[in-house]
C-alpha cells in the first residue's frame, strides 16, 4: 500500500458560531490529485483550513507523510511542505509579480524559476503590481507562488472562482502536470465538477461536514448520479452515511 502524503482521520472543526466538520476522513498519495465535491456549506473550504492550521481542529488527526501536524502552527505546516492557495488567492495588491515570487512568508526563499516553468506568461508581466492583473493572471500568480515553494502537498480552494471556464481549462492541467512530475499530493476543492474530475484520480463527496468514501474519478465522470445526489440530498447519497443525524440537508444552503 502506498504511503499517504496527506491523511486525515475523523477530523472535526468549526468556528465560533459552531461546528462545521463532523468527522472527515481522506487521504492523498504522492503524485495524486483528489477532488472534494459538494454544495456550498458542505465543509470543503473548512477542511482545507483545518489541514493548513488556519482553524483549530477539535477532534481527529491530520498527518503529513505519517507525522502528526497537531503541534504545528500554520507557518510550521507551510515549512513542512503544505502549500495552501485560498479562495481569495492571498495576494498583495501593492507587490509586483516578481516580488511575490522572491520571498515567501517569514522570508522563506522561493524558487521563481520553478514557478515560471509552469506559468511562463508571468515572466512578461513580472514587473506589474498584483492589483492591476486580470483575474486569470492573479490566479496564475497565486498558484505559481505556491509551486515556487516546491510543496509536497498542495491545497487548492476554488481555483475557478470568478474566472471564465476557458481560463480554468488552461489552469487545471498545470495542476495535473505538476502533481505527476513532482509527486506532489493535490487536494482540490472545485465547483466546476466536470473540469475537476477531468484531472483528478479520485474524489470525495461532502455534505453537512461529512465526507463519503472515495470514488475513482472516471467512475463519477461516467455516472454523475452520486455527484448530483450529493448536491441535492438524494437517496444514493444518503446511503453513504450510517449516522442518519449527519445526512445532507435539503433546502437553503448554509455558507461555509
């Protein structure tokens, strides 16, 4: 059995107004792309934040290459090999592209050449401020900054947010290529289900802070019944859960 680069077991976490995750378990092997799919409010973004240490978990374990991450701060987890590209991209409007790729958090030195290798279009605009870039260019920069750290685990939160599908179709294959070439484990949260499944090896379906067992991506691509049920709360999805109190809700979606 391949050793997991990232493993999560029974993860529970939330915010001041209450719990969001109720026992999320998943794993990602080196070089594997795994998608997390489900409706808004399912807990997908919260799972990524708990893994990277941005919110405190209340139960469960998160392990990086077998090592427990519980004692580590977010910055220590980043230094250990976790790169998190958040939903808001985490850029600084008054810094240039080149400056973003020169130094990371706490003056961590980045490999700009590695970033430009996967996003060569950024070289031509390296002197521009992030605040004047298009949405697609900003997302390229956010991803390039993560890749410049040479991570062993890459967490991507809604890469497609605010972007045209054509732009997303150009960005996602880079994720697949990088994972394969560098044996980087990628955990991807993405609302463009078909595009995500197009590059993923496996997928987990989520609703109401609970994760399903994993599915081969090609199985879901050929039969979207389970994916559709996870968004609608259908009977196929309900059968995934033993605890009826954690079944997906039907009706107005909560916000993560």
